[in-house]
């Protein structure tokens, strides 16, 4: 019975420690901004918060945020719809994997940002090139994690399924997909995280809207407080996205019996 | 002798040879094996790791093809795995995303048996392996011994003629293993299946088998074929048991001395 309050303390500790660390970080930031004494070189935390409010009030923040999120969502969804089945096929057929792997390994390390000139050439200005960039960004991580998910299925699980006569669509629906699901979801989470990093860079280089553009635009008007405000928002939204996908992932793992309770 | 072994041959292994080769050299995993396993028999393949006993089992079950020779089940050559002959694996091969109940129903589902019917069948075998009350659990919540019970129930549910068991109790603790052996014998006697059981545990082979094929490695061969003329349930401490055990020990160590 005595370990009940202990466990409670532990949970409290898990919540409080991160807040203390964050507070420490913000104090150092504040201290540095006092030292530098220039809102141009290093805006203080309070001016960043003020800038966030200003951007919220005049509506620009919400506009740009929704633009970026929509691009990420569409590019990521399109990539997943294509990359998951292709990854499953490559994982299942060793021959196909051997044939495609070199090509994938050449395309994969090309930074999605390097595709921007072509993206603008092909799709013009607006959301389309950004969606294309996110598609490229998400495609390979999802493809590779889906393929390796198939290859990592326990040999005995496949053997047992074959033994009971599972073939074709039954094999895919009742064995391969559920066996791969948890690892595919991990791949989705990772690629969504990368997509959120890349969208900002892409919008800074070649777009006229979105959070990346908002930051670039603020710099052009020497509103460095707004630059920092944009950075803070990107970080917080990134955290939110990760938490969201994490909780979906945990739900799936529990439902599919890959982790207990 | 202790059980009703029929006279007709269920599995005939004819000159089965298996070579594994890579670029530099080849390994003879099985060297011209000949063996006959009777209908309803509990047959044990006993040998050290690397003697090819699991390879032989995999060939009988249709998972691997022999390099030479063939396996006949009831006179027909085995070419692929078939639900009439079900394998129970050491690492269970059960589906982590399915509950105990759903795991046991898997083979019936693939066969296209209707929901209520397969539920009824699954219940029978879940009861037989002692998992009543765990139907809705996922494998992650079960111990190793319980997972193997799920695997056995899933195999029994499709009413196979032969159950191939590949060191099924290798990963469970000694006491649980003895309990599982005892229950397996009971189930085998009730269900009247042919069981081919691979193990490296001498006691396990003597406790379970009507006959034991002792195998040697490099190359994999059948060194001797032993009858276990003991009544069931067997006692691990009775004289007959110990005498057979000594005989098998001698098989291994005499051989080693002569080398």
C-alpha cells in the first residue's frame, strides 16, 4: 500500500522535471537577451510572446499555420497511400527488393529541398510544389519502414499461416498487414516529423505562404521578434503532432496486442 | 506397446538427403535417411543440435524440399505444407494481434467454417489445453508455457492427422515442461493423432515416445531406433526409464570414445 503514494510522487516528478528544465532554458534565454541588449540580435522571451499575440490577433499566424499543416497533411497522406503498398511488395518479394534497392538508395539521400527548383518548374507557384516536396520527404521513410516491417515478421508466423492454408488475400489481410502494422506506424510517425521540418525550409526557399514564408517575411521587415515567434510555434506544433501520432500508435499497439495494458 | 499403435505406415521417409551449399563448400545436413512412422504413433527424433532433426521435420511437414529422396504420407509424396499435418514451433508461431480465442480459430477461419461453429470448436480445444478464462487475452499477456498451449490448441482445432512438434517445450522452464509433457500424452491418447516430436532432451524423448530415433550429426544420420516398451503414464524414476536412458547415453558416449 505504501507504494501507491510513491507511484503518485513518481508521476508528479515526471511532470514537474520537464517544466523545471524548460523554465531554466527560458531564464537563460532571458538572461542572454539582457546581456546582448538588442531586440534585433536576440529578442527576449517576452517580446517573442508579444509577437505571437500580435500575429494571432491580426490572423497571419493562423493563416500560415493552416497552410503549412494542410501541405504536410496532403503530401504525407499521398506518400503513405503509395509507399505502404509498394513497401509491402518490396518486403515480401526479395527479388523486387534486390532490383529496386540500389535506385532507392540513390534517391533517398537527395535532400527534398534539392527538388524545389524542379517542383516549381513542374507545378508552378502555390500549394502544389510544397505538397510535392512533402510527398518526396515522406515517401522514402514510409517505404523503407514498410518493407523492413514485412521482412521482420517472425518466420514461424508466416510458416504457421501457410500451414493452415492461408493464401493470397487472406495471407495479406489476416497475417502480413496486422503483423506489420506497428512498425509501419512507427515509420509514419518518423516521416511526419521529418515532413514538419522540411515544410518550413521549403516555404522559406520557394513559397509565398506558410510558416517558413512568414519567418522569412518577418526577417525582411526586420521583425526578428516575429522570426523567433515563428520558431517557437513550429516547435510547439511539432511537439503536438508527435504527441498526437504517439497516442494513436500506443492505442494501436494495445489494440493489436503488441504491448500490454 | 503402451498405446494402440496401428500397423499401417503413416509417414515413409525414403533416402532423404539434404545438402546446404554456399559458394565455398557444402554441408550434408541429412544423409540418406530412411524411416517409417506408424499411424497413431508418438515418434521422437532425438539428437544434438545441428544433427538435422529439425530439417528432417521441416521436410516431412513440406516447408523444405529434400535435395534427394522423398517423403510419402499415406503413400502420397508431400510437396507443400497442408492443414492435415500441422506443425507446432518452438517459438510458438502464434499471432500477437489475435486473442487466444482468435488464434485458436485461425485455421478454421481460413477453412471457411462459419462463426458459431468455429467458436464451438475453439472452446473445446481451449478447454483441452487448460486455457479456460484466458480466451480474451493477447499472447503478450501469457507465459511461454501458455503460449505453447495456444499453439497446440490452434493445431488441434483443424483436426489434423499428424502433428509435427519442433522442440516445442525448449523455451519453457523444467517444471512447466514436465507438466506440458504429461498433458500432451493425455491429449495424444484422447485424440489419436500421429505425433512426430523433435527434441534434444533424452528424458523428454523417453517420457513421450513410442519409439525414438537417435540421430548423429555431421552428416545427419539415424544412429539407432529404440522402442520404449513402457506403460503410460510413465514414471521418470522407474527402472525401465533409467535403463533406456543409460542405453541412449551409451549411444552417444561410446560413439564419442571410439572417435
